[in-house]
C-alpha cells in the first residue's frame, strides 16, 4: 500500500510540474498561407529550370514555417530530409552568442571584458587588440578586412566548411592588423566568433558544444549535435555546427519566446533582447558599408543585410531578425506575425530568396 501511495504521489507531482515539451506540435495552414506557400515552392522549382540564372537560383533544401508555436508547413527537396543534419555555416554564430550570454548570466565573464586579457601570450607588439567581448559580438573588433579565409575552406559540393589543417586561428586573429577603434566599424569576421568560443571554453572549462548541451540542446530535445573543433578542442564558433531543420525550428521558437521553453527560462530574456537588437550599422559580408548600395543594386531600406547587426544575428526588413548562414541557412524570427521560418539551401542570390518570402509567405502568415 505504501508503494502505491508513493507512486501516486510521484505521478501527481509529475502532473503538477510537467516537463517542457521538446517537440513542436503541428497544425494546418490557413488557406491564404497554403496558397502563398504553393506559389513560393513553384517559384523555387522554376528557378531550377535550365538555363539556370545564378541571380534567381533558389536551390532550396528544406523549409519549415512555424506559426503561433505550431508547424504549419514543412517540405524537403532532393536528397534532404527531416533526419539529415545540415551544415549551419554562420548560423553557428547565434549559438556561440547564446553560450556567451549564458556564461555572463552565470557570472563567468562580462561584455566589458578585454579580449586581450584572455590571450596574453597571443598579443603582437605594435598591433594591440583593444576589443571587448561586446565588440566581437557585434563584429566591430577593429579589423579592416576579414581574415577568416586564411584558416577556413569551403567544400561547395558537399555543402560544408572546415578548418584548414594546421591552422592556428587565434594567432591569425591577433596578428591581423587592428586598424579601427573597436565598436565603431562593422567588419564581418568569423574569427572573432572563434575567439568568443575560446573565451567561453576558458571561463567554463568546457567547449561551447558541451557547455550548451545540458543548458540548451537537451531541454530542446536536440540530440547529439556535431560541431567542428580545432586541435585544441575549441569549437569553431563562427561555423561548423550541424543541425536538423527541426532543431533550427526549436531554436527559432525559443528565441521568439524570449528564451522560455515550457515553464523553464533557458536563455535570460534580457539576453535574447540584446542578442536580437541592432547595435551597429552593417552591410553584407565582405562589402563595405559605403559600397553596399552600389554593389547590391538596391536601396538600403530594401536590403536585408543593411538593417543593423545584433550580437551574432542580423536585423531584417519587416521588423524581423535572423540567424544567417552562407548559402541561405536561416532561422528567421518574425515577431509581428508570431512566426518563425526555417530554410536550408545553397542559393545564388540570397536577397532574391528573401524577397520571395516577403512577397509570397509573409503577407499570408
């Protein structure tokens, strides 16, 4: 009888304190969204019809739409499916920024920490690094151009990137000339994100992947993600994470909910707000701000890479913000529609892909 009472009490406690749901529920799209989604897919397929124009080429691998917390559209293309992880490229950066925010909330580091203090043996005479953690978060560490390709190679056939053999990433970062006052000029720089990853490892004793596993991945039901690390066990930070589209959807929904999942606050709400707020003027990676309108051929107000850079995320048009990776990997958060859009792809014109979303999907959400 005592065992029965214990079991009953345990069951009652479980019902009273339910665990956060790790899977997103599904719902039917509205007729308007279904029609817009069909037109979107037709446009994607039309872009693949020979002769292919690289400027309108939308090589979509997957798309998921989450509305009011439920999946309302989901489609995969070619060899891609729901169970196949996809390289995140720079979407990885948002997860590194999340780790930074969690480490700050635990009192292990701060936004104002001087980056050089964590790497005293890497400093180069005559080339002082004066950047703070916050400067690196907003891609304004003081470099004039991005040195990332000195250590990174991209396999465009396998849709992956990897660290070049023998690379000393921190050495390259600190040896590269610091030209500008930190915090003032946006220069997209994935090595800065690697440095953030290394700092998290220094202050926690764990890689970013291991640090995030019990705090983020496990509560979201994201199983054993893979993240490339260098020979020192430091995750690449700015690239190298592989996730399934559904994993991306959970992260997007978590961010939309200001870090809350079920009854648990996985990421401090203030950090989500800071991570998604504009901190600096920006332009597409590799393009100077003053050249952006000429190179891109569209006004700044229509360019989803000119709306401001956050902490390892981008502001977009339509009051949106997103995690964004090379080739068209997106976790798009749309607060005004209470929606999230996930895309993986290898696309020719990223703005064209976004424009299709704004034209055919967004108005019908």
